[in-house]
C-alpha cells in the first residue's frame, strides 16, 4: 500500500494526500505510456498497442462516469428507502429488487435495445447506454451500503442534535450523513472496483472498451493467449491503481477507527 511508503512523522492527512496524488499521477502515466510500452511487444500486441491503450482509457472513463452517477443514484435510493413516505420506499425497494435480481448483461442489452422501443425517439449511443445501465446497477448496490450506514448511526446523536436546536436538514447534513458515509465507504469502494471489471460487459453492445479490443484482436489473429493475457494484465494494473486511490480515501476518513 502506498500509504506505508510515507514517513511516519507525517500526519494522516499528509499521507493520504500524498497517496492520492501519487496514485492519480501513476494512473495518468500508465495510461499515457501504455501504448508505447505495448508497442515493444511481439505480435499481435505490438501492432495493436494503441488500440489496447484506447480501450483502457475508454474502460476507465466508462467506470468513472458510471461510478459517479451510481453514487448519486444510490444516495437518492437510500434516502428514499429510509423515507417517511411509503410511496418513495416502495419505488426504491422495487428499483433495488429489480436491479439486484437480474443480470447486468441483460440490463445493458435492455437499455440499448428495448428502451428505444419503449420510448420512441430515445436512441442512446452505445457508450451512453452502457453508462445508464452500469449506473443503475451499481446505484442499487450502493443504495444498500449507504442505507446500512444511515441505520448504523446511533439514534441518540440525532436526538441530541435536535435538542441543540438544529433543523432536520442540518441534522442530516452535519451529523448523520458524514458518519453514515464513513461507515459505508468500504462497500462503496468495493462496488467501484467491481464496476471497473463489470464494465467489460459493455462489449455486448459494441462499446470499444478493453475487453472488446482484446476480443476483436484475438478473433482476427487467432492468438487468444497473448491477447487475452494482455487484457488481463491491463485490468490488473487499472484495478491496482484504483484500489490504491480508494485505500487512500479510506485512510483519510479513518475507516478503521485509528486516530494515528
């Protein structure tokens, strides 16, 4: 873990900031140098190095956009699930039940092929359709993580905040949600890393991400070992760097309950 590389005399915030910056810089450098590095590999990797690099960038961009939208959607669904209004609870519960009970691949295909038939004139490009499907999917899982965090905050803290004269909005924003977010952070991070790998299913609707690139090259060259090994190693690189970023965020918020 990159956090362990920094001097112990540094504060938690300094070590987490240094880790975040280092991981982001490494991610940018890796994506920038990936094409050049793969160009030195033998066929069929060398001649398709730029295609692999472009696929990796598309995969990461797809994950970032979907993950951000999924976090917002999950927060809204979690609030709806804990709402006083029964209608909101029913809608959120149905959304979570439907998404978690169906395969992600089916959801991607449904958004791309079936949604335009249900809503005439709505023809989403392949990338946008993948973002919608992945956001809906990860949002359902995020909502349960956030809801668990909200329910884990002791009721006494809410009552104490109200006794001090804070309104409902301030109680939620200043007391409840910060603690709930800290509790929910580990599963949210796990969902984001899983999303990076799940984005490979976007190849089914033609998104030219990393898996699609590898599949096309191995189909054209009949060399699946070298091609798919390159895809796997690239995914491993991306997930490792994303994990370092997420670990730094967890360390910053002291998820493990350590004050040092």
